[in-house]
C-alpha cells in the first residue's frame, strides 16, 4: 500500500510539473511577433503629402482602420523575444483627404539622404550566349538556311 501511494504521489507531481517548463534552463522559447512590423527606416521614408497608396507601399496595410474615422490609420507591432518581456510599438497616421498630414506614436521621422535619379541613364545589357536548344539541334539537318 505504501508503494502504491508513492507511485500515485510521483505521478501527480510529474504531471503538475509538466504543465510549466519555465523553470527548466536552456529550453528554447520562440519569438512571438504580432501585427505590422514597423522599423525606423520605414517611418523615415514617410513624407507629408504622400498619398494613401504611397503610404501603403512603404508601411503595408494598416492593422486597424477606424470605420468612423477613415482618415486615421493605426499600425501596431508587438514582439516578445523568448524569455524577455513583450515590447509594443505604435504608429498612427492621420490623413487629410488623400494626403498624409500627421504622424503620432513611438517613432519620430528622421532624415534620409535624398536620392536624385538621372533621367537620361543608359543601361547596357550584355548579350547572353547560350548553347543551342535540343529542338535547334534536331531541326538543323533539315534546315536549308544552315548550308
């Protein structure tokens, strides 16, 4: 009877310990990403006067569009890397009409160096030398232009 109690107590103890593996060292915990990934580089590309389509190209589709306020787009990014606490970043974009007017949230727009594209750029595309295809090798003996 004592042996049976020991076995039952051990089984209950192991089953309760299996519920939480947080106390075990060197156990991998996967990073949890939720929402839109927001980076400072993305926010730096935003400029006042950009259209909604241009903003969507840079930032992606917003996580939330308020049905009562079409002019407000909310981007929320939440990240919990492994054992570390969760970090949440927010960016709210306010439009006037179809143009970006205001940016609120955890990021501040920086300055990117302006890149000026030359309109008269020439691009040289090298010729690609390929071997003849199987069809060309089969049809060459019957082709009158080959002679």
